[in-house]
C-alpha cells in the first residue's frame, strides 16, 4: 500500500512538472511572437466570410483571442463579444486596439455567462495537457452555450503529419510564412509521449519549442458527439472545403447544442 501511494505521488509530481514546463515554454513562444503576431496570422477574407456565415446569435465567446483580430472584426459586425487568453503580451496588443481580452484559462469558462457561439480556433485546443482536459472543456463549453448555441473549433490535422513520421520522429514542416514583416518557419516532431513538438524559427534567429496535445480529428469528433453536440459539420479549411485527413492542413468542426 505504501509503495502504491509513493508511485501515485511520483506520477502526480511528474504530471505537475510537465504541466509547469509546458506553460513556461508556451509563454516564451507567444511572448516572442507577440510583436509580429498579426503579420504571422492575419485575419483573411476567407475567414471573415466563414464567420459571417457560421456565427450564431449575438453573444460570442472568443477563446484564445490573442491580439483580438477576430474579436475586433465581430464587434464591428455588431456582435457582443467576450474574449479570453492567458498570454499577457498578446492581451496587451489587443488592449492597444481597444479590445478587452480577459486573462482566463479555457478550462474556467464556466465562470462566464452563457453564449450563442463559442469560438476556439488557431489550434488553441491542443494547448490543453490531456484528452481528459479536452473532454472537460467540451462539457463546459456545452453547458455555457444557450439552447441551440454553437461551438466552432479549428485545430491542425495532425494525422496528415503523424502518418509521415520518420525514424527520428520528424513529422514534416508547415508552409513557410514569409512577407515584408516576418519570416516564420514551423516544423513538427513526435515526442516519446506521442505528443507533438512544435518547433519554430522567427526571422532566422529566435527559436522556440512547445508541446501540443496530439488530438486527432476523429477523436475530437467523437468527443463532441459524446458530449451531446448535434448537427456536426466538418471542413478542411475556412473555405469550407471537404476535409481529407491525408491532405487538409486545418480541421474545422462545428457542433450545435
């Protein structure tokens, strides 16, 4: 019995250490790209059209709002938008635009009011530490939606990469982001826990790594169904293209309460 208790204690301490280390690496990652975030991830006309068509009701929650680019657009369209993020530098950038972003973890959305649409894009969901936390988030999102409310999630289709793993765990590179303001290189590796190492280089000099939860598209769809979401739709991009697990880079899923 004493041995079992000690083993459980060690496992709990290892988990806490992993979560702390991952929070530190995630903070460093977003701190270093905050100044150029909008040049790396601009809100595109295709994304605007998507949210024009898919945002339901008037009260909206934007999770992982970052610099507030989507929140700002939806506010301009007349929606009542609440926004949350946990990176202070990104929040500061949003504040400079006059957009209020709360410092709140996505697992604490049950502290907020109810919404017509909850949005979680930008591959924010894989920043959770486990698939158990994904289920907890989905349950809380379901409960925070008004009747007939809608959840919109976008993640990276990791299966496109995990199917190509080489002997060194290299999964492949994402398309290079390069313009007059920024150069952003991105690659994926698989670690020993079967999660994704997201490795980046900003402007040929600032290197970062963070761990992303390896949540697959079919797992996420199953979790939405288990939670009670209905009228589920999936896409391979904000252009609403057909999802193909071998070719699509994004995976977008929409579910209604």
